[in-house]
């Protein structure tokens, strides 16, 4: 009897494999960095078993990709990455001000749109 894997996990496994190879890591080395068994990595790359969420987060950090990329193959836009990088460097107090500015802009856009309807 042939085993039929979920296409979602198979596609994710391919992405994991390609990222691991790009970094020049063996399954054993990746497993060691993640503190999981080599079998866990093998199953994930084959797409025969999905990873636990906490392992998926750990894996994405080690491979230098987002969990979105591992799960869907989609990558954030370059503009989004640049903005996220800049925001990550702000202090908590600075983030409060940025959020206030963004909320004000959204409010102004909504106000402008209601005048033109």
C-alpha cells in the first residue's frame, strides 16, 4: 500500500530541504542545532509528518527564513522586510509613537475617503 502524503507537508518539506542545503547543513547538524532527532528532520523533509509549531519557529530562525516561507513558500516584500527591520530597532517607547502616527494616518485616510463617497 502506497503512502499518500499531504501536498502541503510535502511542499514544506522541499523548502526545508532546500534551505538546509543552501546553508550546507546535514540533517544531523540541523537536528543538533534544533535539539531534535535526525528522524524529525527527515520526516519533515519527506513531508510525512508536520513539525510542532515551536520546532517550526526554531527551524525558521536557524534557516534564516520566515515561518510563512516554510509554510506557504511566500516571502515578505522587500519593502515590508526593510520596514520590519527598522521597526525592530526601535525602543518600546518609540514604537508607541510610531503606532500613534500610523493610527492617525489611517484615521485621516478614512476621513478623506468618507468625504469623497
